[in-house]
C-alpha cells in the first residue's frame, strides 16, 4: 500500500508505505495520508459475501487494501484480536435499519479503529528490535480517548497521552479516559476539543519535541484507524443479504452521524472497494460545517459549539481534506467540479439539540422501545428526512455509534424510562479518576511530554 499527502502537489509528490503512514500519522506538509490506489474486492467475494463471517470479511478487506506489508498470517491474527465483538444489524422497519457498532469494550464504534491500530503498531514494533519507544498523542472529544486507552493498554513500547476538554465529556466518558492507568495518562485541558486538537497538531509540528520523542497519533486522521472502519460497512451488507428482505435492486444508503468525518470516509473507502453504496448521509449536530459546505461551496471551520451529541462537536473536521481527495481526480480540478461530485454522493443534514431529543423519543415510541444514543438519533433524523423524498426502493442503514447508556441523562429524559447500565459501566463508575489538569496553552503540553523523554 502506498499513500500520498492531500497537500502534495505533482511537483512535490512523496509516497510513503503503510508502516510510515501509521507511525507518522500526519505528513510534514500538514495534509492527510490517502491511499494512492484503492483496490476493488474481487467480484466473486462481493457476490457471495453473505457466506463469510465478520472476521473473514475484515481480513479480506484488510489484505486487499494493505497488501503484503503485513504477511497474511500476522494480519489474520491482528484482525481476529481486534475484531472480537459483533456489529449486528437491527431492523426497525423495511427502510430503517440500525448497524450497532457499540458492542466493544468502550461501547462505541471507535473500538474498531483503536484496537486494530494498536495491534498493527505493536506488530511493526516487534518486527524491528531497534525500535524506539512510541508516544501516542490523542485529542478526544469523548469516545476516541477511551477506545484508544483500552486499545493500547499494556501494549509494550507504547506510552499514551490523552487530551480531553474539561467539563465537556460525559461522566462515563471521563471515567473511561481517566481510570486506565499503566502506560496511559490523561490530561484534562481547560478549553475546547478544538483547543486539544490544535495542541496535538502543534506538538507534531514542533521539531525540538520530535527530536526528543517519537510521537505518533491515534486520532481518526491515522490511516490505520480508518481502514478497520470500512470492515463493518461490508459486514452490514453481508448481514442485509443473509438476514433481511434486502434485495440487490434496492438503493443502499448509510446515514452516518458525523463529527471529524472518519466514519464517513471509511464508508467511501468501502464504496471504492466495491460496496454498492448509493448515497451517504452526513448527519451532524449544530456543528454543521460540512452540510454548510455542501449547501454553499464554502468550507468555513469555526469554533465548535457544545451539543447533546458531544462526540460530534467538531468545528474543523479534520478528515475534510480526505473527503475532498476522494473526489478531486485531477490536481487542477475546479472547486465547483469537486463540489458537484461530492454532492452527488453525500447529502448533508444538520440537527438541533431539540430535534435530537425528539428523535430519541420518536424512535422509542415508534419502534417498540428501541433506545438510541444522541449521536445515533442524529443519524436517524438524517435518514428519516432523506426517505421523505425517496420511494420504497431505498434501504437505509443508520450507523449506531455509541451505546445509549453512555449518555444516560439525555436518553432517560427523552424516553422517560430508566436505563440499566451494562455491567462494565457499572464497575467503572466506582473507580477513581486520575488526570493531570493543564491550561489550553501548548507549552504546558510540551512540558508534560518532555518529562517522559
Ligand atoms: C467519534 C464519534 C462520532 C463521530 O465520528 P467521526 O468519525 O468523527 O465523524 C459519532 N458518534 C460517536 C458516539 C462518536 O464517538
């Protein structure tokens, strides 16, 4: 697998391997790594995909896109350890289905990316006896950090530092970030998620720091987080074919509750690899930068605002450059043409907090007590509005990004019923928080990291 930077020009075009992209995470020109070529899965595999297990599908997808940089046997092990929980499809009605991505250890979809990435890094490190200790740096708006902490816990040769915005993550999320211990430290930043993300970006661009420490990122910008997220799109398709009334004549549409747009980009990878996706719905909360772009053609990042779906409170979606790159086929392609191409495939829909609450209530009442987290509810609203303009040939799948119990206050208010916490969350609530408080100034992060050098 070879990757280029989205900021590269044809005059300055440096390709990197999968291993280099995984460990560097961000190219020096501040772009994002994109595969030069996304291969299609064999038609025979897609035609019979319903015969394969989730792990078999995941392996096929991983091997097809990554190629021979990781030998088949090792890759199979990585996949089997990383993807060790299910992602079932639930039918609410013939056009509204839910792909539950929250059955991993931290009860959100980010477990897929984090677990895969940790094992990929660990494999590359073990292969190279001279490898230096790695410092993973992650800004999290909530769920990323917990998933990364669990994914990397006790992985030899790797130290993890998580930055999260003080007071802007839920109680459960905070416990997931701050109780892991061992090789995982949490920094509670007096600022927003965008501040955290900015500080991390500064660290990667800081030459002095990078000479002392071997920094790496585990944000959704890392290509090894993105690839495993395409696995479950294919597995959703397999389940549709195997277990539901879905027929290949129907138009398959995924509604993706989006913040940084990693999940949506993973869907575009799946599509490029041959998954028959008709359109994708980019459902957001009030942080509607991408829906706005689709409407006006202007990409205007702005400070994030706080919403009920806090893992999507992103004011400058970092995967936007990748999203564009899927559609910019020529370097000098006019902006207009890029926009037109994107708009053919991606429909943007923003929703308010009030609508989100109503969405949870509506689903609960209409679909026999099915409970959605606020992020998933945004995806539901996006699909519902989309279906208003479509006929019965559309088959909609909402990505359910987190377990509703992670957002217990909002969900109990919207449904009027008490939620029973899963055992793993109940145990977590008794554990002691352990975090270091810092301001949103980059120098504080640098000082903290240099202590580890
Ligand atoms: C991270 C997250 C999202 C947003 O996903 P992106 O890939 O950043 O668009 C949505 N819902 C939940 C629960 C999340 O944790």
